[in-house]
C-alpha cells in the first residue's frame, strides 16, 4: 500500500483518485508521496522513503526543489488546472481598471447617513468615476500559456483586439489560441500597441523586474497594467513612478505590498487567482493523478525538476532511474542489464538531470538494481 502525506487540506475529489491501494493522512511516518498546496517545506526533513511531491497549484516556491532533486524526489505541479479561475479574475480586472468601479463603490459607501439626499448626491458625484469601455480597445497578452490563451480568447469575444507575445509558444497553446489574435514579434511591439497589458509569465531570473522604467517608457501613455502572475515581475518603484507621471493610468495586481496598498492608482487583490472551489478541485485531481501514475508506472508529467517521460501502464518489471545528464549513461546501465532482455526503453533529459525508464522481459534481479544504484551518476533507481 502506498503512503501519501497531505500537508494541507486537499479536496476530497482529488483524494478520491487514490484508490484502496493508498493510505492518505496528515501524519505519515514513511510517505511515498506528499500532496500539498501552500505548506512551506523548506525547513522540513525529507524522509528517505519519499519519492514524489505534488503541488496542487502552479507555483512551487514553497518546495525546496534543489534539495528534492539531490534526494531523487520528483516534484510535480499542476499547470493549467486553475487557468479558468485566473482568467475570470483577469477579465474582472480589465473592467475594474477601466470603469473605476472599486473607487465608485468606496465613495458610495461614504454617503451612508445622508437619507433622502443619497440619490441626488450620487447623480452629482458619479462623473468622478467615468471610465472607458474595453470594446474596441487593444489588449496585450504577455505570455501565452494556459492562462494567457484563455484570457486572449475571452477578450476577443468581448470585442477587444488582441496582440500576444510569447517566444516559447507551445504547439498545444497555439492550437487553442483564437485565430483573431495578432502575434507580436517582441515585447516592445506589445507595449506600443496595447491599451491594456496583462502579464502571464513565470518568475525567473530573466523575467524578474521585466516591467520597469524602460518598459513603461515604451507603453502607450495612459495604458493599464494587470499582473496576476507573480509580484516581482513588476518593479514596484518604477510602476509607481509610471502612475505618477501618467505613463500608466492604473495598475491592478493580485500581489499586495505595503507600498502598493498606499497608492490610490493601484488596486491590490489578496491573491485570489485560484481561490475558487472548482480550481482547488481541479488542482487536487491533477496532483493526485500525477503522483499515482508516477508511483505505479514511473511516468512523469508536469515535473519541475525532472523531464517528462511516459511509457504507459507497466505490464511487467519496470526499472526507473533518476540520474545526472552525462554522456554514456545508457551504455553503463544497459551493460549491467546484460542478463535480461530489454523490451522497451525511454530516456529524456532536463538540464543537468535525466530520467531513464526500462521495461524488461521476465524478472530483474536485485543485484542489477544494486549495481545501477551504486553508479556515482545515479540519484535514485526504483524497480516497479
């Protein structure tokens, strides 16, 4: 029986994926897998039994990736599972950025106690909250992954012109993107064309602070910026200067900070992107399926530290080997297995790491597994 530790409350629909072969609990002494949401694992001692960690969500900054990699623990996330939830919030933000809805609501609350005069005061003051419609305007979508594509498609249906930029656009994403979206050849092209810009890229060393004074100088004056991806993609000092000098009209973000909360041209949301019951269920189901397929069949999908590999459902002995991405590894492994017939094999790499799956006819002896595990380049070997 597989032992699964849950470090957060996980949707029952997700845990239902794990059948009677699984024991799931908050406290497990020797877990084979961990499923979590936002629990911070950095100070947690990783059990030797642990083979996989599945994050029910996209971000994995709460998981010690390098530490897991060194220990041969595959870390999964669930990209796209919360895409619709984030898309809907971005569409709401588009309207909030234009129509001064939040400001108008807050002002209306101040009229409490005015009695019969409220109606007249509303008519007198509503002109302070005039804002443009989004129909016919141009939305720039930076990053066309699962969320960016949904936002682009929804914006098109709302009557907006859409221009998107993503140098790493996948074939799958391209299939789902509306044919009415225009492809930009550079970020600057998006900045110069768009009335509204929404960011949907991961936080990496190359993207942190990508929206800075230089980017704001290239934007259409008075444009509106939405950030529902990661807070550090936008330089906080530079965005406030852009709001002050009129380069930006509004900044809406799902990542609040002390400085941004004090700026009346910024609308901060309390990280609501994936805060829907549907999203939590989708993420939990995907995480459970990922960890189940890996533990039972060795297949890897949506790992952040090892390559995707899929050889389907195992029918006999299957050897899975997490190892360093170095030359001659396949030869070294197969030389050890010279006493068995290799029926199928798959090898993939991701950066410095690689993964090899081998199906053998008959039974694989424990001595061969031990010999492979003793190779200095091998991180972990498992016989399924």
